[in-house]
C-alpha cells in the first residue's frame, strides 16, 4: 500500500512542479492553452493499473455529489468507505484542499474556476485517463478541456456540466427574456443572487450584450474599464437584493416563503422547489448563461489513490452519470448516459440536454479562473484576488 | 532485627518531616512564595491556552499570504492593518458590528430593567421562581433553532406578516434585514442582561427606598437618585455580555441578515474558510479584541465587576 502510494506520488509531484514552472515561465494564458504543446514535455509517469483499495475515500464535493444512491453501491463493490465534505463555493473547495498543507482529501469535484488554481497551486496531480474506460465516451469538448488538461496532461476527469439559470416564480413574474430582470427595480427587494465573486462574470455577460461598446468578449477576461462597469452594475443592484445566498437551501427557503420571486440559481433549486409544489420555473435568457463544468481532481497528497481511481472509474459510468444528472439537474459528460437517463426517468435525457448539439455546450460561458494574463499579451486583466476584494465591496 | 529496621525506617521519615516543616515555615515566612505555588498551575494553564493563542493571533496578523498559492509567508508588514484602515468597506463593516452591538445592548438594558425590577422587588417568591424559569428556559434550546424560528416569523408568508394582515396593516418586509438582526440579537441575549440586573436590584435594601421617601422624595425621584445609580453596575455587567456576544457573532448575520449585513465575524469566517487568508482574518479579529479591552476598562470604572 505504502509502496503503491510512493510510486504514485513522488515522481508525479516533481513533474507537477516542473510543469508549473514551465507554465509560469512561458506565461501561459491558462484558459486559452491548447493540448497540442506537450510534445517537448516529458510525460509524467502515471500508474498503469489500479491497485487494491485502501478501504477509505475522502471527498470534497458539491452538495448532492455523493448521494447514497450511488455512493452505497460503490462502497459495497470496492470496500472503499466514502466520506464527503460539502463545499458551497469554488473558493471554499480550494481552501479545503489547501488547509493544513493538504493530505486530508483524495478527490475534489472542482469547477472550472477552481481547476487552474488547484493545478498551479500544486494541490492536484496528473491522472492516467487510460484507467478510466468511460473517458472514451465523453463528449469531445470534455475529454481534454483547457481547464483541466494542460499540455496534454490530465489533472482529473470531467464529470457533469450545466448552466446557471434564471429562476422565477411564474405566478408573480412572466417568463423573463433577459437577465435585466435581476438588475432593474421592478422586483426590488425580491431578488436573490449567489454570494460568490464569480457572480461578477454574470454581470459582465449581461453587459457584453447590453453595452457592446465595452467590448467584453469573455466575461472572465475583463480589463479595468470593463471590470469597473460590471462592479458598478452590481453596486447598483445591491439595494434591489433581498439576500445574497451562500447555500442552495437558503435560496430554496426564500422562494418557498415568498421572500424572493426571481434570482440566479442552479437547476438543482428548480428541481427541488418544483418537487415541493412551489410555482417556479427557470430560463436561460437571451444573453446566454454562465455555467459550470466539474472535474474530479486527484489531490497531490491523496492518502487513498486507489480508491480515488476506483471512484473516478465508477462515477463516469453511464448509470451513475445518469443518476447524478437527474438528481442535480445537470448534463453528464458521458454520451452513453442519455439512454440510461430515459430508462431512469422518461424524457430526462432531452430535459437535461444530454442529447443537445455541440452548439448548446458552446453557448455556455463556463466558469474559469480569472487571471491577469488573459491572452492579449498585456497582462492587464483583473486577476481573481481583485474579484474577491471587489465582491466584498459590493456586498458591503 | 525488627528494631534495627524500625530505627532505619524512622530516620528518613523524621528527616522528611523536618524538611516538610522547613518548607511550611518558608512558605509562612514568604507569603508571596505560597501564592506562586498555589497559582502557578492554573496560571500556566491560562497563559498557555488563552494568552498564547491570543499571541499567535497577534503575530499572524503581521504576516501575509502568497496571493497565488495562499501559503503563509512569514514576512513582517502592516499591510493587513493598512487595508483595514484604508478600505471604506471594512470600516463600514466594523462600524456596523459595533453599532449593532451598542443598539442591542441599549435595547436589552431598557427591556431588562422593568422585568428585573418586577422580579426582584414586586413578585412573590413563587412568581419569582416561575419568572426565573421563563428567563432561563430559552437557553436550553439550541441557539440555531431559536434563530431559525425568527427566520420563519419574519418570512414573507410568516407569522409577523400574517398578524399584520389580520389587523389591517400592510405587510412588514423586515425579513433578511438589519432590523431583523437587531430584533433577533436583542431576543437571544436578553437573559444575559436580566440576570445581572436582577442581582443588582435584589441587593438594594428596602430601607433605602423608605429612607428616600421619608426625606420627601417621590417614587420617580427615588428611582432616579437611589435605585438606578445602585443598579448601574449590574446593567454594565450585563452590557459586557450583550455587547461582547453580539460583537463576536456571525451566525445570525449569515442566516437573518440581508444584503449588506456582514459583521466582522463574517469577514473573518470568509477569510479563513473561503479565501484561505489567515493573516488578514487575524488582523481583523484583533479589532473586537481591542474594542472589548477598552469596554472592560470602562466597565470596571463603573464597578461592573463587583456586581457579578
């Protein structure tokens, strides 16, 4: 067991270090890096088989990502006991993976805006996707996406994805066609949005259509004037907000009690509220939507790497992919999950876009880490630390 | 054989006894040594567990993190404190926290005084016991359960709006606001004000009030010149609780607060749990420590600690 672990982590750690140094030296643009440049890079020495399980698996996950429906059968099959720590934001996930120097958790279900921070922060290690057979069935965009694959080195396997939607009470609000509804005083005091700095990108996305003069092409790559415009919009929005929600359950309570009638949400909230008979619906307005694409990433100091590989192999199978998609209201990475979804809940494949054309995937602006160097060669974009500071200023 | 061994055995005992007597004499002659001996164990505990953690907090506040990896860099600087002073946002958050603590303290003092007065000076001993139970009973329930109960009362379709609707008033939209926080804090910390005020009022002899009446003072004048000054240390003692408990809270703002309700505690919580910026959290955490130190010095001036 120990030998296995040492073999897995030590050379990998060095290689991650090497990769990071190379990336930092070349001023890699992160989001725009392609997987083609790995030819000169030495390939990391990865495990070629999954060894016997260690009996334990520690996850950092989004709420609803380690449900007993699929975690229990996994425990029975592999003997790896699953314990999950739920995090409410990407920032919290990064903090959890770093607390105490790491070594507590094996896997994290990180979204695109946490991935690069974890990779460059040496908190995660490369993964051999050959050991995860379902990887071959993934939609092409999620096999080696720029947010979890650097120079052909995979730092995890994609999991599920989906859009951030506009949730509204359809008795009080007629179907909105624009995000404007959460920035205009019409529903003052009845609006709720996530308490999350990445929310600035939602404002930027809205401004990119509303005010084309700003020239926003990517809501995560904002120059100072573009950033200021988004912050300004959000500061004007603050008096309209009932509450910034930190947990999905808070937003659910507010819609249930009538404290909020419109807000930014995940499809998970829509599903839960509709199941409770609350009169809500969600929409993707004309400006498009931000969204998430989650990746199971392997911690650099994972204490149970074999169980971690078992988990990655298991949760990418069509059955689990379909269970997860229906439970959370998101879209699986595995194309074979569509048939399985319809088997579990009729019509769910189409409902959650598992059979949608590639253009649907491309219409979503997926969360990614804002970096100072946004590929224009001037390094004049606002890095994420500025986003965090600005968010505290907006919330007051 | 037996006597020899007895002899040999008695010798060290006698020596130990002399030594013990010497030690006792020494302690008798030097009282400060006795005090040191008695206090050193609890004092070591206090210093190690309590003061050491405060010292670590203070030291950490002068460090910083690497913005990219969020590792702590042990480089001394005043940057964290500079951010605190210069940023209008953090100033506003600190002022909001202190302002709310003051508002809650005043509210609780005003609400607790008549109640404690009735308990201490009017109620029969049977009623007094019942009131004691009534004051203490909420403390048996979880803090969170009580906050959530208020969340339901303030909800848009909750009890408050229902009652307002019944008596023909427009619905009060105070859920998720600073007003809601003020009411919840005042409710939650009220017992911590009632008990010390009651203790102070109970100690005032009836004869003082009679003497005041004999000298021609009316009821209100007696209250103003005799009762309130004598009860003041109790009110100050209670205010130490209500003020410090509100100052350090972050759960009520998180659950009951609306947009723009963050307290110092919320920023500390986010700095540690979300941004992984422990030095900044430490720097902000020193603010309530300083405020409380000043408050306690003032409270001591008013004799609050004799009333505890």
